[in-house]
C-alpha cells in the first residue's frame, strides 16, 4: 500500500510538470468543457502510473514507451500538429532523462552504498527538480512562447531527438566504473544539461525575433493593402464630388427650362438625369478628406450588408494624424465591426464615434458579437486556428494610438464588443 501511495504521488507530480510544460510550449488546448480540461493532470498522472506498473521492456524501448504515452495524451488535449506534439513529448522526456542521469551520475560520485532507500530518494529529488524547473520554465517563457504557433519551430526538432540518443548511449555505459569514469560521465551529462538550457533559451529568442519580423511584415502588407483601397475610395469620392458639381449645373439648366415653359423637355431631361444619379451624395462630412472617404465607403459597405451604422462626428479639419494613420485606425476598426455583425441574424448595428474635443480626439466603436470575445492582457485571444494572423489589425491600431501618447480600452460585456481610444491634442 505504501508503495502504491508513493507511486501515485510521484505520478501526480509528473502530471503537474507535464501540464506546465505542454501548456507553455504548445498552443492552447481544444475547446473542451471546463470539466474535461480539469482531467489533463490526472491523465498525465495515469499515463505515468501505467508506465510504472507495466512490465519493463528492453531498455532501449523504455524511452519509446514513455514518449508514446505522453504523445497520445498531448494529441488528445492539444490541437497542434502531430509532428509538434511528438517533438514536444520527446523534449519533455529528454529533460526528464537528463535530470535523472545527472542526479545518478552525481550519486555515484558520493561515497555511499547502493540501497533501495537511495533509489527511492533519488526519484523524489528528480520529480522535485523537474517540477521546480517546469514552474520556472512557465514563468519565463509563457508570454514569449504565446503566439509562436504560426512559426515552424519544429526546425529545432533535431535537438530533443539528439538529447535522447546521447542520454540513451550514456545510460548504457557501466555505472560501476572507476572514479575517473564516474567524474567524466558527470561532466558530460552536466555539460549536456547546460547546453540544453542554452539552446532552449537561444531557440526561444530566435522564435521571438522571427515572430516580431513576421508581424511587421504582415502589418506592412495590411497597411499597404489598406492604402491601396483608400486611394481607390478617394478616386471614387472625388468622382462623386465632380458629379455633384455637374448636377448643380444641371439643376440650373432645369430651372431655366421650366422658366421657359418647356415642361415635356424638362421631364425627359429629369428622367435621364435620375437614372444616372446613384449614391453620389456625401452622407458624412467632417471637413477632412481622409475621414470622409473612409466613413462614407464603410457606411455604404455596412448598408449593402444590411448592417445599420450610427455615426457621431464633428468638425475634424484640425486633425494632425497622418493619412496612413487615419486609414489604419478607421479601416481596421470598422472592418472588424462589420465582420462581427455579418455573423449575426439580428441586432446588426454598429455605433461609431469620432469627435475632436479640447483635450484630444475621442474614438469609439461598439458592436454586438455572436460569441463573447476573450480579452487577455489588453488583446483579443482568438479561437481561430491561424492565431498568428488574428489581431494584426488591432495591433496596428494600438501602435498608432501609442505613437501619439494615446490610451485605449477593449471590453466585451453583455454580448457587446467595445473599443475606445483617446488621443491627446498635440501641443505646438
């Protein structure tokens, strides 16, 4: 009974270590019910117990058995690819084996007789070191590893496999050799442990750099596409203004025809004129070209999709934001709102406000959402598979706001998503 309880506690410690490691390095788990998510640690503990109570295979197959058990569990709880789950399982097992081999090598340097108590104590120490290491790993790398799912970090996959091969080779050597051999073994495995930590740190740093570069590239591409769209809208806007000028002249012509009593000719002229009159009147006028172009276009886009948009604006002629910055702000915010409303069957409405006050520019967007939006650390935590691309637009919006020393807030309450920002007026 004592042995069973002890094995159960050790397995539970291993399960906690597994959960800390895999939740840090892998993408968030599948959308299980909450009670299913609570079974992750017991699942790892049960897998460890299964390994402990089953007959021990040939030594060379022992790592394969452990890796297979952890891989099957991670494949169930995490939605990353097979290759990533397998490499992560190999890496965790490599770390576990490395700690064990380092500790065994150290024990063989001590002048103590071999006994069952020493072996049992070593297991407890290994599990304790592993748990502490995983807790430190999670604290250091949690935020850094978040969002790496879009990167091909499996290019570092050769490393965990190499670790397992070296450790297996070291373990096959005789542990009852001379003192010099024991010292040499301890130096080798300790050096391997230091190298492992250094490579993991380097890999995380490299991934972080690649992620930042990729975000910059995606952001630049998005801004370039938005500017192209804006120039197209601007041309259309200017065309509409010219048409409006022509219509004013045509109205004067109609007035003259009526004064001369040419009623039939006037009716024919009006029939042709109204046939060409299509959506050419400015619905929003802020005295700012860029804002007018974008708001009128997005208003019409929403109208075409049966989405009501209420717009509150005032005179924005004194805005100091650049053309590209305004396009980034308005297009991203309104596109996100329109996309969210398209998923609804009712209550399809967007509330937009852009008002210049004495203290600065007030900007807000409010729209209903079909599914509550999770907000974490001031950012949207998306459920999309391609989480690497999601949120690039809002990141660009945030960059513009921070550039001008502004502040912003994201909320999702009672089925409504809310964004608000305040950009202070720049002092001359």
